[in-house]
């Protein structure tokens, strides 16, 4: 997992880097950290050097972290961005660039570790963790992050991705034991990937591709709570 830290305060940069290394060692994970003192330095090397997670200080030199994040989003819609700021009033700006989270200074392990854990879950879903789909056509490996939702029809699961629909003989209960926590059963007929969900309403949700799925009354609280834990926790 490659991580960028774009921070113009050297002490804050060192503190964030050291805490991230401690987290990786505790989790027995391999990471690479590259640090930048301002947005211009980052843009000079990017996108030739790609990242899985980018920490961006909001208040920097000539180009702010918000401006940098907007430039990143012009070319990369998926890389995870975490804003670092001393001022909570900047938090709402993060929604414009689909930030994973924001980190309020002064930095602490209590604040940082849940964010890194969440970023690692997202990274694994799009790079590592797979669901094995077995049916009459053969066996397929699907990255969890590429699954939009699963529709249950009788005892057949229709697994919907951006490009195709795969079928396998599984019940919803059987699938729930195979799927990571960001998959939630929002309706008796649907299991949704919250990583691919943009908005959750009272009785429906909207996916990143624009599709709308229903939320049953019995699953409203569970779906909303899971969405808030993933993006706000």
C-alpha cells in the first residue's frame, strides 16, 4: 500500500509518517510512504507515481489542499484522500472531492488508527479481496470493490458489477457470511456494497452508477448506521 503525505509543516509531516509506520507494523502490513512539502511538489511527481492513500494538509503555500484534491479528482476518481486540518470549518469541503475522511490537528493515534483501518479495508476491496463465483459457466474471481450489489431471486444470487451480471446458487444468508462488513442487506432481495453507494435515503439508496435500490422498513436503521460508520466513523 503506497501512501503520500502532503504537508508543509515538517514536524506534523514527521508525526503523521511515524504514526502511520507504527500502525502498519502493528497490523503487520507492508507500506511505502512518500512525503511532499507542498502541492506543487506532489503534482511534479504525480501521476507518474501512483498512490492508494493521500493525506493532504488543507492550508499550504500557494495551492491549498482543496485545490490539490480537485486536480487529483480530475484524473483519479478512486484514490483515497484524507484531509488534515486545524480547523473543523473546512470539513464540508471534503464532500466536494469525495474525501474518505478528515483528520483534525493535533494528530493522535486515537484519531488516526480508525482512518487507516478504514482506508486499508477499502484498498483490499479494490485490490486484493475477492469473491469466488461458481456456476455452470465456470469459476470467476470478483474483487469485492467491483461489486455494486447482489440481487437474490429465489435461491439464485445475481451479482451485479459495472460490466456484467454473474449468477450463483447462494442464499442471502450464505452470502452474508462470505462478504465483508461494507456489504449490507438493505432489503430481503438486495445486498448492497456501501463502498459503491453515494446516498442513503429513508426508503432507498443511490449507487455510484446512478442505480437506485430499495431499503425495506426493517432494514432502514441497519443500512443508515452502517453507511454512517463507514463514512463518518
